[in-house]
C-alpha cells in the first residue's frame, strides 16, 4: 500500500488564496488570534501525525478488524496507542469551547485536519470526530454542571463520545424509537432500550465512553415530538471527576461490515442505565440537530478524503505501471512499454478524480466558512451564513460522498486487477467510503431535506440568496482577463438552476410527489453548479494573481477547471432533463410491478 | 440474506416474445431440435438447481473464502459437493460440441442459465464457465487427439479449465509475457513461468485442472506476434484417459480480494510443466480470441446477474421496511409507518435498476443471438452476425458490468444501513460484481477496442450496419399503435450516435488521441442507444400483442420503458457533449500536474 501524503499546497491555496481566511478570522473576535502562520503550522503538524501515525494503521486495521468477546470490544493492534497520541496532541479539542479546554479553531481550518485524518484512516478518524460531535451537542445544550464534568475529558481525548439514535425498526424515522427514560427522584433518568449501528459505542481506546441517547419519557407525545436527549456514561463519574461504578451500558455485539472494519459499530443495550437530561424534555431532536450540520459536513469530508487518497495513489500507479504504448508513439523508448498515464482514457479517470476532489475541497472549506460566520460572526452576515449552512449542509453530505465514492471507484479502476486485491489498498478505500453515502441520513434523505425543507419550505429564499451571491461574484470577476471561459458556463448553470427550482416549486403546488421525484437529481445539479462556482473562484484566484503557488500549479488549476467545464458539467443537462419529466414515470408504476 | 428467485417470466418474454427464438433455432440445422418446450424445461431446471443448490452457498462462501495451505487450495464448505451436482446435471456441457459429449445448445439459451448461475453465486459460477471457455478454445484450435483426451471430461465437469494469460508485469499488454515454452523431442513442450490472477487455477472441486497457458518459444518474435498457446494439465493424463503423474504446475499462493472470495484466484507456477501446443506456433492470441467473445459476454452477464439479484432483494426490502409516511399521506394506516416503496426517491432507485436489468437481459440475448447465427447460420446472415459480434462484444462486457455495478450500488442504497452489514447480503453483491468491470480486459480497454478496432478501423462499417438495422426496425414498428413515444427517442439516439461517430472519425484523422479520448463516453452512448433499441423491441412485442405474459406485465414493461426514456436516456446528451470537447482537455495537462 502506498503512503498517504497530505495535499498541503492545495489546502493552503484554498484557505489563503481563494477564501482569504486570515482576513475573515481577524474580523471576528472569537477567532482574531488565528493567523496564517498559526493555520499553516497546524496544517503541517496535522500532516505529520496523520501521515506518520494514523495512515500506517489503516490497512492493518482493515485486515484485523474489531473484536468482540463476551461484551468486551477490542480495537486492532496499535489503535489504543495511536489514539492516545492523537489525544495528547490536542487534536480532539481543536474546535472545542475555551472554557473547558477547547481551542476554538475555525471550522474552515479544522475540517482540513479532518480531511487528512479521514484520508489516512476513516475508521480511526471516527472515534475522534464523533467525540467532537457529541461534545458540541453537550456544549450547546447541557447544563453547566454536565459540561464541567464531561467536556474537558472529551476535548482531551481521555474519553470518547458516541451518538445513540438508531434502533432496529427506526432509522430515518426516529419518531418510532422505543428506548425509555424513566425519571428518578434525584433528577437523573433510568434509560432502557437497544440501539444499533452505534459507531464507537464501545472500545478499548479510552476508559470511558459518553453516550448521547435519544429516548422517550413514559408520558411523551407520540412521534418525533416526544424525543428527549440524555447523556449516559459507560462508567459513572463521581463528583470529583474520578470514575465510579459501571453503568448499565453494554455492547451486545458488533456488526460485520463492508468496510471501516477498525471502527466498532455496536449494538448497545441500555439496561436501567443512569442518564442525565441534555436540553429540554421532548426537544431531543433539536439537540441533535445542533451538531448535525457539523457532523454532516464531516461525513461529506470522508467522501472527499477517500477520493483524495485514491486520486493520489492512482496517479502514482499510472506513472509507474508500464503497459503498451502511447497512441502517438513510444514515449519511454528505452523500456518495453510506456507508463499508462500516456493514455487519454487513464487521464480521463485521473482528471475526473482531480476535478472533483479539488472542487470538493474548496466547497468543504466554503461550507466551513459559512459555519464559522454563523457561529462567530454577527448581524446580517451571521444570519445570512446560517441560512447558507442550512441550504448547503445536505449538499455537502450527499454530493461530497457520492462524488467521493465515484472517485475511489475510478482510482481503483486505474489499478486494473491490482485494484481488486486487498494488499494494494484501493479496494479498502471503496469499501470504507461507501458508508458515507448511507449513514448520518442516507443521501436520498439529504436530497429530500434539500429540496423539501431547505428549498421548497421557504420558497427558495436561501437558494435565491446563493444564486444572487454567485451572480455577484461573476460580475465582480468579469474584469479579470481570461475569466470568460469559466464565467459563461457558471452563469448558464445558475440560470438553469433557477429555472429548475421554479419548475419543481410549480409542480409541487399540485403534486405531493414532485419534491421527492426531483430531489436526487436536483441535489446533483446544485452540486455541479456549486463545483462550477468553486472552479470559477479558484480560477479567479489564479488569474488575478492571488495565488502564491507558482506557474505550474496555476496552469494545472486552469486546465482542470477546463476539464470540469467540458467533461463533467454537461451532466447537469441530463439531470435537468430528468427532473423536468416530473413524477409520473416514478409513481404510475404499480407496487406489484416491482419484481 | 433473502433467497434468489430466477426471473423466468422475463427470460421467457425476451426469448420467445421479443426474439422469437424457436423460429430462429429451427431455421439452423445445428439447433433445429431445440424448441420452446425444451428451452423452457432447461430454464426451469436451471432455476431449480441455482435457487436451491448454488445460491444458498453464496454467503457462506463469501465469509469463509478459499484456503491455501502449503500449495493445496481448498474451497469453502459445500462447494465440492455442489460442483459435483452441477456437473452431474450436465450444466458444464450445455454449449459443448456433440462429438465429445456436449449438447450444442444455443448461446441465447445458455446465457440465461449463466445469468441464473451468476445471480446465485458468481464465485461458484466461474469454476464452471471458465471450464466452458477453455473447452471452447480447445475445440476450436486443438488437435483431434487433444480434443478427444480432454473435452469429454471438461464438458462433464470431471475436470475444470483455467486460462493463464496475465503475468505480474503483463496484463493488458500480453506482448510482454515471459513464460517460456521449450520444445521436447516427443512434440510436447516444457513450460516455465509464473502467471497471476488465475481464476480457478487450483482447487479441490475436481481431480484435474486443464490450463491454457500463453507462453513464448525461445526463438519467438518479440511482442504479441510471438505468443503461443499450450494445454497444460495439473495432472498428466495417460493415453487411456486415466490420471498419470503430477505435472510441474503449482499454486504458489492465492489472492485476498475485495470479493468473489469463494473463487480461487491463484498465482500459478509452471516449472518445466509438460504442455501441448494448441493451434499454431506464435498464433496463441488468436486461439484466445476465439473464446474471448463468449467470455466477454459471460463477464457482462455477471454484471446483469448481480444487478438482477440486487434489484429483486431491494424490491422486497422496500416493500417490507416501514419508515415514515408517503408524501401523499399515510398508506398503511394501521401501522406506525408506510413501506418505503411509497417514496419517489426509493422508486427512482428501484426503477433505475429495473430499467437497466431488463434492457440488459434483452441486450445479452440479442448478442447471444448474433453469436448463434455467426456460429450456426450461413451465408450473408452468418457474416453479418459475425460483424455484429465483433462490434457488440466490448459493449456487452463493459456496459453490462458498468450498469451492473451501478445497479448493485443502488440496491444496497435502498437497504440504508443494513446494506452495509454483511449478513444482509447486499454488500457482497457490490463487492463481487466490481471485478467484472476489471477482468477479461478492463472496461477502458473494451472502450478502446470498440472505438478503435471495431469502429474506426473499418470506417464504422459494422456500426453503420447496426444503425441501419435499428432504423429498419423503427420503420417496421411505425405502424404499431402506441410505438411513437418509443420510436422518436430511438431515432434521435441513432441520429446522435451516427453524428458522434462521424465526429470522432473526423478528429481521429489528425489526432492520435481522439479515439482514446472519446472511447469511454462513446461506449456508453452506444450502450444507451442499444438499450433504447431493446426497450423499443420489448414495447413492440407488448403493443403488437406478441407477449403472452398478461396485462400487468405488459403495463409494467411500457412504464419501465417510459422511465428509461425520460430519466436515463438523457445521459447520452451529457456524454455526447463530453465527446465533442475533443482530447485537448485530457492531453494538455502536464504529467507532473497529476498530484
């Protein structure tokens, strides 16, 4: 298996040259101490630990997997030590609240650390990032007492966190959960029920696992309005912070999965476990939603990350593998064959990956910027960014993972037969990233969230704001020489998206299935339009002289943008045509015909 | 894991109602004894053995895998017994030559058996179908003596066959192989070298394995013109047909792969093994090419098969899984939720699978028909069919497997989280079918074969014949009421394909990279156009009253065709636009920029 090498240069280009992160950070009090130098130092340290410590454990973890023995979960060899080093490096508290030992780093930056972490090893990464997610929910909704008691040890990676939502009969539809919470006299609750698919539900990395559990009080209203959120530690914590007795929390079994074998996916049994309410009774889903925007972006980044690794490795392979001759005649005259990178079709596979990965990275940082402004900014900018976060989150989750999966499959294809063999590493990337299209809300659910809740529900207000922003950008970039070839397709894409949006909203007025029928294709049109926007922004950075990455880098950016425009963006035409066919072809078919 | 149920009704519809197989068979002396009754009986028996015996071993084989221990290869529990039953049922000799115990069944029919076999268990299927492939090469090129000695036991499944082409440094580029063949005084050859990725190279299913090995004589010309083909048995065969001493053939190790875990993928070491020339010296690749058209269709069918199983299982799941409510209001009022099949986006995933699988099956049978006519027909029809086989084979291999992979991924997605868990069976389908896009010539190689050797090399003569045939069909179907909605998109697709072909040939005149740059997208346009043709033929069978499958079946066919036209066929627009952008965006990028 090849080594992973963090794409620091492209990260710096996106952060500094495209999005001018330093100026943004210094304009917000909470992040004003973060400057370019600090950001670059963090990226470099992150590269070191991920390349040197985390990536090398990926393949062995894939092969060994997690063990379950009479309720005790053991991670693969080397994982506890590596996690300890990760924790000691402070990587678990990057975006944490400063009162409890967190570092308040902007998401724009933290997500690049996450990219490296997942590129190195998705399974290992999950233990850390889900802890950050749980900590975020606790920080946003729990009492000061709970925060004080739990957050410092979560930020420091002494304990990990887990989210317990799904039950075997209730995944997408959380309103149907059956886990019960019975109030005790002392203010705590007795939690009982079984949760499935709990990532990091139990393991041997740390001495405690802090579960956030959705459950219903005995008298709770039916459906999703009767769900409350509880903090349930694996081991109870004494008032002085030391560990007390075991709680009624047990791992009944672990799942055997397609991939992320080193991640413990647990069935968790709560048997009169002591739990503490987080936030208000019956408003547990709201507590979860706070962190959902972060988690969904984080899952999206898993797609980007796997695709980056696949891209990088398949480039290396294509340069080294000698086979046949270039169509234009021998290149490598002294050898028996040319490297396969001379072939147009191999380049198609590499450039598709490159164009999607680089736009994906820019898009992730763009969404991170919106998260930062919505959290640390103020006034109109803050409100506007919050709207963008709502709109863009489902796109980030689904489009980054759909394109991430596509990228890994292409990378695997470049390897030919070797791509199918485990020791070469490519098949693991495909298997590991596949889950990202499914968990944290399937990509179909994301599409319905986008088209239904984020576009139709507010008559496309946020979408109009986004289209307006892109049009403003296009106008401002018009004067930069050489931009026309990128601005014309961008403007066309925006016009198309606007008219598609009107079409679907029009249909939805009389057809309850219109939203669902359009959803998946619409999300992909939005994704391609946003990637076109990212490419145009990257080209402007290059053409206006903002890039400090040298001429070869600049040339490659423009060429990759051109490839995107000519060979990938046309897919919006097919998607748009499909959307405009309405819902009839989907809904007319009788249920019995599905055989 | 759900059970597999063979789609007999759709198979009969395609064979009898669409392609009028009986009339075709009875018009050719070699197959004149095959009638509808016999064909249906074979399909039914095939369904029984595959559903009852082969499919149930799929998951256990996936979990257990193949074992290698000091050179001895052992297949998973139950495999040797099941293979024996398959062999005893005569399924190995279906398309074999009658002189040696084969049954000379038409490929149109045999491929439906193959579909069921692979739908049940690709890994198990390979042991049988590769034996048929090897037997075909022997039958076409070997001496009568070799045929007599080896074919009966291969048809009867007493022995299996394996193809030994690839070496670690020579996959696509077979001209670079290093395996040596040194002539002995007695007319045999000493074969020495190492072959990799040998499917069924060794195992415990049968007492002997007959290898077909590509090797070079000491004085052979360089490159692909110096390759000869040898029959090399694992155990030497005495003149009386009994087994003699062991040959110098050893399995050095087996590969650990992404999927088809129950198929032994072997590194085979030939150490002065006794081998016998098949065909002429230095014309070994021609010997291999004879069976290539059959093998490539067979690999294509693996794509179809896995997608069929995924489709079937995901329909069941979508009907049973209760989650949320229909957009139009509760359907399943007495339960807590509706089955997810009520959702437009779930239907999108199911209908995409259905539309691709049913067109894929018709297309496979259509190619089978061309193979049959090119083998058993005569005169102009035979020559014409041979041209079609050349043209269509790369499309069958690549498009069926690309769409097959897409189908399994969609089926897995319908399952949500359960799709990622091994015990549910869906992830195995994705993993097993992935290899079909890679082996037997990667799909990129198929695309270049199509665009280069099969279209450009003869100035699109066969392509023009195909387009002419489709136009003739459209004209003849014009009079059938209700056909217009299918014939209009078909005619548009044909016009588009014709003009794209002209465009690429034009570019190729001055650009050596034009073929490769267009190849993949071109193959997909051809695939979509052929699927449109298949849908139009199926709709004609329905609308002209040729179908005997009842009203509900007929309605579903028309609706699925409509779905294909409205929601999938538009992809040709994007592909065509991409092709028309030429090779510059691929070739301008410097090699160093691929980082």
